[in-house]
């Protein structure tokens, strides 16, 4: 059996860091060797923090060309271990990445569904920071679940379950861990080449056969307008393909929360309900579209329509739920707990922490639910403890909210539309007022809009019709 990982060694001719900063500051294009020198200095801690910050700001101000971005990504990927897999898994290694949303529990359903279809899914996920939730935080609300796994353990989990959802290992893309933290501190998070380098370097280090990106746009997304999100998606697809990973991107709307639940434990419950065939339509739309694209790219489906169908059947038929249970057990959850959570006909989730208090908010008037501002809900829940403000800070897994209405639903004044789950202290009047402001009522029915807008493959932009 091949080793679970390998460390890439490169010969580095060190350039003067101040010279590199000046060159980029003045709008020059860095050579491959100069980018290699910078990334190597970051990974080996042979650079001052101020110099790293200065280079990031120079990149933010002057940008990077396509070649520079590809070189940056390649050097970041090669700054640590790169995974290797058994030969019989060739062509089966897939993953998905989302740019972040509200109520986004897609990975919890998609990874085991792909595994049930025959793929291997070494999903390396992140934690929440700001208003978006983190997949690892959601899973850690399950007693015993371990997100920290070595390369050898990841290999064993994939043998046992076909999928794993883990955190970044200490030796995987170490340059990214440093640059990611510095970007947050220096106000350079929204630099396109730095975003592409961070996302694709980690996925490249997974040695994937295919990657699908969920690039969100809308009021609760990193990019609010479609054109800006499309620009990011084009760059991510181009860089992924340049690194040898077949890459596609879906552009999806992010306004109202995905599904009905926001908050770590509540989202795990909703994901389990989806795996039991009882998931909300919008969540399942994203799962089947993203999974269908991956199955088509790997040749496991003849086209997108067949890919969607296979993913849907894996979920509805229970095969994905079995894979999720196997993943829980392989990642440290006690067998009895995993069986209880994944019992197909049970809705008993008592092993998950429940908040001490619940409160229901009422509709202010008769009308039709026109919108629920996911960003507003997420920001208030963040303040109540569901999110973190600093890297490594704690989260309260039980804090969250359940939507009791759906977009397009007719409601009467005084009906409950939101159930808030909270701990002490109680939400302030201002926080309650903000939550109420998230609900928009209209007077007329409006047809529902599909979440998925476009598919980007290679140079093609395809408007999807369902």
C-alpha cells in the first residue's frame, strides 16, 4: 500500500524579502523563483511578521496575474505534506468547498452520499469565523467526534467509511495556516489571488481527482453580486485545473438560511433528518447539484441528470446514512451514540446538547414570507455565542434558531415564525428587534427561485435549468 502522505522537498534560492515586497508594491510581476522564496520563508518562519503583512498588502493592492496566482498556489501546496492514495482509488478522490453561508450543512449530507456512490472523500474543512458557520464546529457538537486526524488515520477512515471530515493537519500546507491568520489581521481577506491560493492549495494537497466549488453570492455571502462571485469562481476553476485537479464551480444564491436551522447542534439534527430522507428542498437541491457535478466529472455518471439521480437515491435509500454512521464511528463517536443518531426511523437526538431556553418570535402582520435575512440571523446568533470572534475561540454548540415558516408561505399575524435557542443571559431587546427585522412579509405570492444559478466548467458558463 502506498504511503498516506509524502513531503515535497524543493530547492529554494532565497531572494531578499524587502526586494520582493518593493517589486510587488511597485506593480511588478514576481517570478516563480521569487514566489517560491517568499512561501518558503513563510513556511519555515524565516520572515518577520511585518514583512509577511507588507507582502500581503502589496498583493491586495497590486493583484497577481494568472501565472503568479498559479505559482503561489503550487508553492503553498508544496510547503508541506501532499496526500497519496492506493492505486485502486485512482479517479475516485473527490471533494467540495463552499465559500461560506448561513445554515450551510451541505457537507454533512454530501460527503456520505458521494461515498455511497463509490467515491472517496477526504474532506478537509474549517471552523466558523464571523457570521458563517464552520463544518468542524457542527461536527464537534456530536459527543466524541474527533476532527484532528493524522494522514495515516485519514487513510484508515476512508477505508472504513469512504469519507471523512477533518481539520487541516499540522503538516498540510503550513504556509497557508500562517498566511490565512495574517490576512485576517491585515485586512487582506478579500484578495482574489490570496483566496484562490488558500482554497486550492489545500485541495491540491489532498491529491484529488475532481473538485466542485460552491461559490455563493448574495446579501449573506462574501460577494454580494453575481459578477464578483463569477470572477472568483473563474479564477478558482482555472487555478485548480492548472494544478491538475479537474475543477468546476457552481454559483449559488445566499440570502435566506439554507434549510430551516442555523446553529451547530441544530444543523447536525437537520443534516441527519436529510440523510433519513426528510431534508428541506433547498438543502437537497445543493446536495444533488454539487454531487451530480462531481459524479459526472469522475465518469461515474453519464451526465449531470444521472449524477443528480444517483446522489438523490443514495440519500433517500439510506446508503448515505450508513456511510455517515461509519464515519462517526471511525472518527471517535461511540458505537451506541452513532447508532442512536443514525437510526433511520428515529428522531431522538437527545445525545446532542440542547439549549437551556427557547423563545418563539411572532409575525407582525398577515402576509406572504418574502424573505428571511440570513445575515441578520447569523450576526445575532454569533453575539449570543454560536460563533467566534477570534481564531480558536469557543462556541456554544446549542445556540441557534429554527425557522418555522418557509419562503412563499402565507402567515397570519401572531403566528410563530422563529424559535430561538439560547443560554443565559437572555437576548437583549435590541437583539430581539434585530431578529424580527430579518423577516420580510409581502402581499403577493412569488414563484420560488432555484438556489443554483450557473455552472462553470473550463471556460464555459452554463445557466442551469431544472
